[in-house]
């Protein structure tokens, strides 16, 4: 995990960042989600960003610490602010697109015989 203290106390122009509201239970859940060695890196990055923003680190500093673009951190902040439970927003959102076309039910046979099945004349 990234230590937020140097980033919070760093002097920079402009107003200080408002800390993201995070309860102790939510903080524990985020830390548990990013702790396993087999955790997805995108979930770990979002979790670290959430913890940094909860500590009061600015978006630009959080982006530098995580190695992502500032707009990415801004998008994550909006996602976490508008969620009842920010921990549930660590995973990817459902994506649009074509639904899965493979089905478990067998398809009915074709009505027309294939060329290989036709009798030879």
C-alpha cells in the first residue's frame, strides 16, 4: 500500500482536496480486497486510489503515485462519491456489447441437407 502522508502534507497551490468519506468497515474491506497476491491489478489500483482519496490526497498526486492519468482518478472519484458502498465499485462495471451466443441447448438440424450429405448422381 502507498503511504499517503507525504502526499497529504506536500505543499502545492490551490485548495486542499476534500477527503472521500469512508467508514472504518469500508476501509477494512478495501484493504482486504487489495491484499491478496492474486488480486487483479486494476482492482488493486482502484483500491489504492480510494484509500489515497480518503486520506485527502489530491487527484493529481494520486494519479502520480499510481502511475495513471489524472482523468482516470477523476473518473474513479466520481464513481466512488456516487456509490452507497464504494467498495462494491472496485470491480469493473458491466460492459455493453453482444451477448454470449453459445447456448447449452442443442440446435435443431438444418432443414436443407448439406452438400456432403446429398447422394451422388
